[in-house]
C-alpha cells in the first residue's frame, strides 16, 4: 500500500514540477572549441539569454571546428542531436534534406535587412540564419602597389584577368618576394571551394549546373571551366603562387612577414594584418575574369534540429542572439562582416569609413552562394581534389571530366538529392 | 594429450571462452559480415532515400577495367602527325569514353596507365583510377616496407646483441619511437620533411656544403610515398628489433662456441648458426609487418591527404574517405571487403611459402 | 681469433659505440625536437627549425606554451579519459583473453578447435575496414546503466572500451604461452580434484607474468594511441580521449608552440608506462613471441 502511495506521490510531484515551468534545458552545439575569442562571445550570449528569462536554459557544448561536421553526423545516426546547432552555410541543404534540421520558426521580420549570404534557405523554407557573413579579398599594401606601379582596383573597376596576371608577373620578376600571390593552398578543406569557386564562376563556369542541379556537365568541364583550369595551373607552373605543399605556418604568417605581396584571404584573418600594417593595408575586390567579379558567401549559421522537442525555445534563443550588440561583438572579435547595417555601425571595423567597411559592400554586391544543394557535400570534396590535382600538374580537361563524372554519379545515386 | 575425464569439460570450456569469443563475434565478426552485406547495397551514411539492393554494382564501379588501342592522328596524306617535341599525337581519350555509342563499355572510364606499342598507344583504362592507384600504392608500400623493416630490425638486433656496457640504454632508445603515437610522429615529421625549411633539407644541405637542392618531400609525387615509407619504418623498426633480439637470445651459446672452435668467419656463423635458429621468428615478423602495412592510414590522413596526385592514396584511406567523408557507406564497405580478400590471399600465400617442411 | 692488441681494441670499442650513438640519434631526434620546441615561443620555434637550434633549448625558454595549452583545451580531462579507457581495457582484456586461451589450451570441449580457428582468422581483418559497420551496429546496441535502459553507445566510455577487450592477437599470445607451460602441473592438480577455475587462478596465472606484461603493453599502446575510432564515436567533450583533441589546436592561426606542448604532454604517460615495464616486456617477448 505504501508503495503505491509513494508512486502516486512521485507522479503527482513531477507533474506539478513540469507544470510549474522549471527551466527547460536546451542543448546547443557550437564549433568554436579551442578558439578563445569565439568561445568567450558565445558563452556570453548564452549566459545573457539564460539570465534574461526563466523558461529556457541553454547549455552549450563546444567542438573543435575540424571535426564538428563529423560529430554532428555521428550524433544524427544515434538520434542524439542537440536542440540548437550551428551549421556551415553550404552544408545546410544536405542536413535539411537528410532530416537533421527543421525549418526555423523565428520571426522573419527580424531578419529582413540581413545580408543575403546569412540566410540559409532550402526548398523555399528558411532553415538557418547566421550572425555574420564572411568574405574574401585581395589583401595587399598600398606601398607594394605603388612600388610596382599597379593600379588600385575599385568595386566599379576591378582588375581584369590580363591586368591581374601582368601585375603578378611584374612582382615576380622583381625577385623581392618568395611568391607574388598567396592563395592559401595550405588550408585544405572547405577553403578551396569557398575561395576558388568564385574564380571559376567569374570565368563563366560553376561547380554544378544551377538550373537543374542534376549534373555538372558543361559547368565544371565546359570551355569556361577549362580556361579557368589552365590559368589556374599556369599560376603554379610559373611559380607565382605557393603550391599544395605550402606550410600552414606560412599561410598564417607569410603575408605579415613579407614573404608574399598579395594574399587572397578571408576577413577573419584580416585583423592580424590590420594590426601589423594599419593604414597601409588594402582590401581589394576580386578580379573580373570575364563574367563579373565574384566572391563567396555564407558562413556558419544557427539552426534547430529536427528532433528537438522545443523548437520554440530554440527559436527564442536564436532571436535573442540576433540582436545588434552580439552581431557587433562577433564582428569585433573575429573580424567577420555583421549582417545588418545597424550592427555594422556599432563595430570598429565596419562602420562608415572603417578599415574593413569595403567588405560590407563587397558582400552585398559580389557575393554568390556556393551551390545550394544537398549534393554539395560531395561536390565540394571532388572540386577540392580536382583543384589540387590541377595545381600539381594533372591534365586539366581530364581532371575536370573526372570530377564531373564523380559528381554526376553521386547525384544519381541519391536520386537527384530532392531537387 | 589423451582424452580423459580429467580434461573434458564442455561447460567450463564454453563458459570460459564465451566472453572472449562473444565480444569478438559482436565487435569484429558481425561488423565484417555487415560490411559484406552493405557492399551489395547503396546504403548512405544517412539519407531520406530507402536503401536498395544493387548487386555487384559497387564492385563493378571499383574494379572495372578496359583496354583501348589508340592509333596515331594522321594528316590527309596518311602520315603520322607529331607535335613539337617529336612525340606522336593521339586522339584524346574523351572522344571514346564520354558518350561515344561505339564504345559504351568504356563509358566513364579514365586512363590509368599506357604504353607504346609500335606506333600505337595501348591505354589501360579503369573505372575508378584513384582506387587502382590506392591498391598499387598499398601493395608497393607492403612490398618495400616488409623486407626493409624486417631486415633493418635484424641488423639492429645484431648490433644490440653485443656485450657492451650500457647496451640496454641503446635498446631502450631504439624502441622509443614505437611507443609514440603515429599521429604525433606524423606531425613531427611534417616539420622534418618541409620543403622550405625542413630539418631534413637543412641537414642534407649542411652535409653537402650547400650543393644539395631542397626537395619538397611531401609535395612531390615521386618522393611522397618513399618519405612516408621511411617514416613508418623509423617508427616501427624498434618493435621488430626486440622480437629478433628475443629470437637471437634463444640460440644456444654452445652452437656459437662450436663455430668459434671450428674457426668459421662471421658471415658463415650468421648463415649456418644464427639464421636457422631465427626461422620461426622471421615468419612471425613477416606476417605481422605485412598485416600492419596494409592498414596504412593515419600517416596519410595527417600528412598528405592522399596527394599529391594520388601518389599516397591507400586502400584504407579510400575506404574511410568514401564511407565517412563522402557519406557513401556502401562504397566504403566494398573497399573493406576487397581489402580483406587481398590480405587473406597474401597471408595464405605467405603461410604456404613459409610452411614447415617436416 | 687474432691476438688482441690493446690499442686496436680501444679503437674498435670506440667505433662500436660511435655507431650505436649515431643510430640512437636518428631514433631520438624528433622527440627531442618536440620537447625542446614546446619550450619556445611560436616565432622562435618556426625560425629555429631551419638550423641546429631546433634541438637546443636556447633562446626564450619557458613553460608558457604548456600554460596556454591547458587554457585552450581541457588537457587534464583528455589525458584522464585516455588513461581511464586504456587502463580499463587492458585489465579486462588480460582477464577475458587469458580465460579464453586457458579454455582452448587446457580443456577439451566440443567446438574448441573451430572457435579458435575463427578467432585466429580475425587477425587478418584490419580495424579500419569494419569501423563504419561497427559504428552503425554500436549505435543500436542496448545498455542498462544509470539511466536505465538505453540504446546507442555513442559518447560513452563503454564504446571506447568494449569493442577492444577481446582480440585475436592477445588470445594468440596467451595460447602460445600456455602451450609451453608444463602439463604435468595441471594434470596433477586435476587428479587432486582442483576445479578449472582454481587451476586458472592459482597455478596458470601466477606463472604468466611475462605474457601478461607483453599483452598489457601491446594493448596499452594500441588503445592509448587510438585515433580513428574515437573520432567517429565520441563527440561530447566529456568523453574525448587525447588523440582526437589535437584538433583543438589546429584552429586559424595555429599555435605551434602549444601544439608541441600538447604532444609532449600526451606522450608522457606512454613513455612513463614504457620505462616502468620495459624490462619485463622485453624479457617477456623472449618467452612468448618466438615459438612460431
């Protein structure tokens, strides 16, 4: 008898407890482990959110960026996804298609003014939103350009292919630098598609045919792509760019140390350079290789997992994090582009006249998303390998053909990836 | 041993062996059969599409090969066209392998290797060239590392087998790399092999008084695999040295004394006294090294990622990249099954060649 | 043998030592590089790699990198995880495998030959080939623990331990060793009415010092240095072992000094374990591995 009483009592008590809205815990995964600046900011946001209301409590788990995607996939297999997770922009369609994410139940008016690159949309629905956008630019010093009598390109009048190429050759001939241009071949992984597919697109090609997303034929191995491939290969043959065996330490510090004259680098690495060279630093737009200059877009964004039982709570957190002060904090901390103009005004680098303000305009006018498709995960790896192989001297047409075949086969095996 | 009531005990036997066997069954045998089964499907790591049975498709995709003979390009007069270097020009393979209905069986294949045959060029094509290269690289690695590592280990064991003061210190030092993780070793050796300022280049430069040109060891397709071989041997040789040492120390000293009395040379002593006593050890070492060599993965993952130009692709690396990186579990499983068959074949051959001829 | 000329002898001795020392240098220099580099600040570390200074603790020496490494990642936790997982696996492995080997060697029971052959056949299967199917399997396995009945073993200690407790190589080592033990001892005890378990515990195990040490060291090395499996099955920080977390140090702007410090820290337990057990280990290989 006492036992049933005890059980009844427990059930009653727990019912009361849940009814009384004890804080519901929301789990969240973030990719910033090991990165002190990012960790500090995200912890602050979580702390502020938890304090600002009583209903939800977010607990944060950090992962090192390198293994973050693998961790999420393994967790998805186990049915163990957190409520809130962040996802790299181009990967988001794959996760949405695979059923990891659910559409974001946030108030869309909040993000009306956000840069297009920060919004993750798939199949007509919004799945993720980013607290920043990332861009790439040609980083160099005014003094270098003056020394070699090279014109400073502007957004309206970027360098042409001939101009850019000639400039590189001139710098090379002076013998003052180890290499005229640093493309960052040491950063294997997502950097390659992110930083280099814009070049391909500017030549007129693309990773996949964006009309149908069902093949890469013609886009990745057509005439424009081959032209790009041959120019790409020539950069390494002419010793204008350090190749695939570049030391990562050189990529991180080479420009600052004076080894390279120009660096094709992202704005997350820009702070370092600004600190070293101050006003002499120039962030230049990408060259126009024939079809208009292009840079990449979309970085890490927040989403809600499909298995989350509290999407409203997750949405509440994300809406909270979208406030201007946090957008500005991230921008000041890691140098990335804030998604709104109002946030930009609050930052040191992106406000009107700030040293990196040009990135904001670049992102607005030149940014092009990587192919929005679940097949991107495989296509990116294939593209990366193709670029590395061409850089190492493989036949351009054959390599591109092989890449196309692999991407096509993968799309077919997945029944078109839901397009 | 004769069967007796004293040794027969079904229940105790099964009880004692069950935990061990059970664990192995669940964690090794079961996954293996699972992999075998998966290789006949199109299973993805995770996907909303249902899994389908595809039969031998995956195997065909991996192992498909073809041969094509190319005739040289001829001009209108029928003479062979040559380019600036004097080499004969041939039509591009694309014309045959991409959408050419006359050569449907070659569709999608790529060139693996080719050679001259008179005026023609014979091209060996493969459906998955990267996998083929991985197989060749792995076999090369095994074929070189097994004898070299075993041989070096033997030499070191002979050196350590001397009666010198403090010889144990040397033995400890030679074994130390074995204890360090291969991941740590790979990271350290990246510094050593660095093309610009690496320790190896600097050392060679210093020794030759600047005559040596720095080599980009890991960035050059010709030197990448040998570099990894050298590093792998460096790491593991101490382990096999110790095994040889144990074998050496079981050889009865009386045999050595007899040899000394008869005045045999050092080489003869080795050949007739030492070597026969080491036979069993040699077999064990060879088998262990071979199996370890086939599992080449961590060094590639940390140092080269399979490049440059696929010169360091290995079978296990391909299996992991395909299964986990490209989310194609069925492809990864197929490669695993093929690897197992390969290792099995080679192990059986080894056992056959080294069997005791009693 | 020729007359031993004292001066000749001294020279030959010197030559022998010289050769041994030269080889020792080859084996030890990367480790020296690692430890010495961990004491230097990043800039100096990178510039020193161009010269002999890479091996010398000169310049701006300090333990700063170690402090920074602890700041960047919970190094202590990772080392604890690795040591815990490794120790538990080793102990369980010695128990389970020796038990099984005991049964195969000393007892007669139906199916023992078949089972042993199957187990030895698994020696051929490289781990990486079954890693992915194992991942899928492990994800479905049930477990009864503090949380009650749960399925899925990801992010736990057991997923890092249990798949590796029993393996063909360890069982093989024990089988080889047990086969060489004197049978009369066993037979005599059986005649006196001892149960198998008693024989296992009181007679065979105490005699097995060498093989226990060998198996322990081999298992320890494999478990501590694991890379692929933990990468796939453990995502939560709380359970991560040491090798996977190298990633923490490979963010943008790699801090090579901290990386060297971290590498030195994680190599330390293994070296310690090795130094302590090496005498037993090396003498034990003599008794076990060789009999072919």
